[in-house]
């Protein structure tokens, strides 16, 4: 499938037996690197056929017409070091991205908690707001409409303002998810996939009707959402619903969200230097292309098998590093941003006493959106 037709999924395997680990296919990197492995095996077979046809692997020709394995052993160690450094760098990016998203989750909860503590918390029955979980159900059932939780402009009471600030925090997470995925699709030179459209619809569900036009027309909706929240805090301060200390407490949470957004955008827009990735890949291709002619005099017709295994190790690690390098992308080892945004939604619904939708679960292929 084209990238634009896939749903972003992350492989999640909580436990697996040694037998499952040994023969797992869909949850491994094999489906991605299989073309490289097939070509490597066929190349090894071609080397074995040439050596047999021209008798290059005979005892009298051994070491004269074919290279020995000695230089390839040194080159293999060098490639292993290159891959190790690159994999560590890419995993550090992946782990930092996960930490930043965890920080976003905590900051959004803190924004809700501080807002409700300082402004009060209106119960669901008196808020005039439809059950938020029903919006999620409409979204998941394929509704073409994108309702907001508040369809008419009303004067902001302090209690309702706390609810609006909490919703803006949830909307910010969806907006950031959409922007990070759009950045990845742009880097892949393909149109945005269905997961971006779903994120935008989810974002709009938590916005006031009066804010939709401004946020939809902006180039950075996540930043504009934080500006809207800041403007609301300023209005509450000027009207006397908040004192300066309370306003600073809420603005501090907005600042944390802004810092997390900046860190996530830095990770999405700054990759490992391409020259380094290119060097590692070309060296692997050179090694896999020349090694069969060195090992054919030792393993003969087993050359395709050994070249297959070598290719699996080198190309597999390189591809895992490539996917971890872009943790917000649409790859099997990218972060499950949909599930993490659902966790943020659940926190909002639970605090305001609304029906809490279930968390997203991995499918039968251990894929989590």
C-alpha cells in the first residue's frame, strides 16, 4: 500500500515465547527488507554458479582467482561499528520523542488540574455541553460531520473557562500529532494519509466554534491553540476571576506544552546527517556484493544461504535504525500517537465525569495506532 493509504501503526508485543520470537514474521523487520534479502541470496547463487562453471573454487585456483575472507572480516567489524553508532543515535531520537510525548501527557493533565483547582469545575449536568465521549464515537463511526463540544458562543463563567482550557489542552495534542505526521509525509514526498485527517477531526471536536476558523486557517494550529488558551487566561485575569499567581500557574503549564511542542518539532525536522546514513548503506551494499566471491571457496553451494543471513543482519539493523530515526512517522516502529492522544482524551473525560471511551488496543497483528 502507498503511505497515504496506510494507518500509522506501531508494533506492540508485550510478551512472546522463544518459539514466537524465532519464527515471527509480521512483527519483524523481514517484510521491509525481504527484497534486499532475495536479491542478496540470488547474487550469492550467481557467485556459486560462476565459481562452479569456471572452477574458480578448485584447490589449484583457491586464493588466486578469488579474494580471501581476511579483508572482509575487518570490513565486517567496521560495518558493525558504523551500524552500532547509527542505531544508538536513532534510538536516542526515538526515546527522546517518547519522553517528550509523555511530558505532553503530564502537562495536559496538569493544565486540567490547575485550571479546575483555580476556576472551579462545573458538573456535566449544568455545563450545557454534550457528552464528549459521544463525539469520539461519532468520529470512530465515520461521521462526516465534525461537531465541536460547544456550538454556540456563551459568556465564559470561571467554571466553564476551566473546561475550555482543558479541552484546548486535548486539542493541542491532536493538532501536534497531525503536524508531526504531515512533516513526515512531506519528507517522504507523498500526500498526507488518513491518520492526519482523523487527527484534525479530533482536534476540531475539542475546540469552541468561535476558535475553529482561526485555528483551521493557521499554518501552525498547535501554536495558535496555545495562544488562544493564553488569551483566555489573560481575559480571566483582567475580569478578576484569577489573581496574578493563579494566572502564572496556568501559563506555566501552557509554557510546558509549548516547550514540548518545540522539542517534538526539532526531532521531526532534524534528522541524522544524510551523509552518514548514505555511507553506512553503501558500505553494506559493497560488502554484501563482494563477500559471496570470497566465501564461495569455503561454503560453495551454501553461499546464497550465508549471504542471506549476512544481509538480514546488516540491512535489518539499518532499516530498524531508519525507522527509529523518524519516531513520528508512519512506520511499524514509529510511536503510536493515536493511542497516546486517546489516553489524553480519557483523562479529560474522567475528570469531568463524562463517559470514558476505551483505550486503543493492538490488533491481531500486534499493531497499535
